[in-house]
């Protein structure tokens, strides 16, 4: 099932998804304020996974290493957080039904890539195979070494998956996943983004595709 007006940004850590979400927020805000009243609500929901809900908070603690859980447990937690993210009272489905576009920083593809490497791959697929797919999937492609250099340059404590060897594995896994979906789900448009390009160049490319949303 494809959800119209639903878009997802994916990539390994340091690929630039969060930066481009921020750029897209500015673009939609500026565009909407030109067309409508300054206080009118922008018809786009920006969201992310893990969410800020109770399960998402627990996941973030696990990613920081503050809580230790089995990799299969973490895969199940991500799937549970995604369920609430989709069907919760203020979730993705509710926003789409209200006529909004939804743009998420990460979705089930992250689980298939990360938990597909860290946990049982078959379990991860079973947990996520029935979730609906986005209309647009933007994949931010970057060399894992360059991505980890970006992550390290932030000067923050690294999360449990922010290891160079593991990021190489996840990068390869993403390629396998996207190849599979490209052949099995033609209704989902996959756009490859070269993360080596400038922030402005990437932002303009994304805006050229998503500016018309939501299309009712």
C-alpha cells in the first residue's frame, strides 16, 4: 500500500537527512506565507523516527547506550514505535486524512537496514513487511567514511550504531533493500541524492519535487 503525500528521507548516519529536513521546513514556511496568511497552518507535518513518544524515548536511550536491550528487542521496539507513529491519534495517517503532506526523517527502511544487520534479519522483515510505503523515498547516498567523519566532527558522544565498520555494512544493506523495492514496488518513487553536493544544491533538487505537496 502506497500512502499519497507521504515522503521519507533515508540514509546512513551523517548522510544529511536532518539538515535537508530543516531546509525543507524553511522552504515550505516561506512558500506558504507568500500564499496565505502568516498565521495559517502550514499543510505539512514534519516528523521523525524514533518518535518523541514513550517508545521512541526508550529507543533513543538504547541508541545512546544508556539502556541495554537485545538487538531483537530493539527491532521490536522500533516496529512498535512505528505503529504508533502511523496510527496514533496525531500520527501519519491522521495527518494525511486531514489533507496534509507528511515528511519523515527515517521510516521502516532504517529498520530493515540497521536492525537487518544488528538483529535477526528475518524477524526484522516480518515486523515491517505490512507497513504502508511512502509515495516518495529520498535516499541520501554517501561514502560511509565521509559520513562518519561528519558524525565525529559534531563532537558528541557516538551512539551504538555509529561505528565505521557497521556503517559500511548498513550502507551495503541499504543498496540491497532499495534494489528490491525498486523492482517490487513501482508505485513508490525512489530518488537518489548525492550527499557530496552542496546543501543548497540538494535542497533545490528536493524542493523541485516536493513543492506541489500536498496534492489533494
